[in-house]
């Protein structure tokens, strides 16, 4: 290898997971008005089996127990690409065009449930339950939880959906390279690979560690 390519290879390797050297979690509590809690950012994509099982097995139950102490940010984009030319925005998604449409359904649900984290997670998890049909499910799940499917549909098929996905793409690209979908940041910290594994295995436990340290929700967290 030429010296320059060695240098580049070294930079790429050492950057492979930027937060690798960081602490596994920060004990900070986020405050917003009366609400105190832990911030959880979920980077995912709509047709991804690992994203699906994280929502159904971890995120949904954790939010049902601890939602009043969580600030959940959902970022549906994953390993997609944004292609912009001559004023049009298009996307290429890991699991093909249906995934891009699914990501838009998720993005538009999120946009219509901004004031209620639990509702957002309820509806998106419901969509994941039969994730191969994000639009059919979108309608069913919006109706089930009282979210306007008309607004979500208009957003999904219009320019709003594209603008939202582009925004989520920019947010996801700031984390690159991502080595697994879903990737979760707790209090904006992705930590090490083993921290990611611990979050995927038991999100409640990782949120509880921070809450307990701050004497919040100790009943639910079991102390
Ligand atoms: C979320 O779903 C749970 C379980 O179905 C339900 O008890 C709760 O009322 C829902 N909350 C919202 C805001 O949709
Ligand atoms: C996850 O963590 C919680 C809180 O620490 C604990 O009560 C629960 O048993 C754990 N679940 C599993 C499946 O290990």
C-alpha cells in the first residue's frame, strides 16, 4: 500500500465506530418542562427484521412502562440513499422501493404524533407487526390509535414525505458509518458495540440504569 492509502485505511478503521471509546452511557437526565427522562434515538428502517423485533420486543414494552420518563426520537431511514436532481428527491432503500414507502409512512406517522411519544411508538410498532405491508397497516394502525390516516396518507404520497425522509437521511448520515440497523443512541450516546448489544437485548434495563441513578421511576425499575 502507498503511504496515503495506509493513512486512509487507518483513518477508516479507527473511525469504524466513532463512539467506541466513549463511556457506555451518560447518567444525564433530560428535562423538558415537568418531564424528566432519558433520551432514546432509534435509527431504523421499515422492512428490517431487526428493527421490527426491536420495536415489538423492546421499544414498545419499555415505552409502556417508562414512557413518561423517555424522550423517544424515531429516525426511519436506515441504509437508504437520497438522490436529488433538478428539484426532485428520490430514495434508494436497502430492501427496495416498498421500504422507502414504508419509511415515509413511518415518518408521516411520527409527524402526526409529535406531542405524544407513546402514541408514536404504539402506531409505528403496530405497523411493524405486519411490516411487509406498511401502507395497508398504516391505515389500520392509525385508525386503531385515533391518528388521522388522511393526514398521514397525504404526507406519505406528497412532498412532505420526501422532505421528512431527506431530513432523516441527513440525521442518519451524520452517524456514518453505521454498522447495524437498528442503531440506538441513549442520551445521544451510541457507546460501544457491546453497549448496542445490551440495548437491543434489554432496553428497559439500560433506561432504568440512568433513571435509578437519578432516583426516578425507581418503582418500575425495581428498586
Ligand atoms: C398505547 O398502547 C397501549 C396498549 O395498547 C394503550 O394502553 C395505551 O393507551 C396507548 N397509548 C396511546 C397514547 O396510544
Ligand atoms: C430487563 O431488565 C429489567 C430491568 O432491569 C429486568 O427487570 C428484566 O427482568 C430484564 N428482562 C430480561 C428479559 O432479562
